C-alpha cells in the first residue's frame, strides 16, 4: 500500500511539473477536463499527499530519536 501511495505521489509530482513548465495537464488530457474520473484521480492523489504528511512526521521523529 505504501509503495502504491508513493507511486501515485510521483505521478502527481510529474503532472504538476508538466503543468508548471509546459501548461500540459496530463490527467485532463487523458481523462478529460474535470470529468468524474479526473476528479477521482485528483482526490486520490490529494489523500495520498495527506497520508505522506503523517509518514514524514513519523520518519522525522524516528531520525531525531524522539520515537
């Protein structure tokens, strides 16, 4: 599950890079602009990002010896 979340975040990061550099939204290009499918993809990537915030907190505590 954690690998899937990491893969989704990498894909999301690449998509944001494409948007920033080339104004190319890959999700909208493939699934349509704000269709139900593209909205689900955006929502899942957002949820994965929130999950990774908690993972970062746990990693930071472990590295700093606060665990």
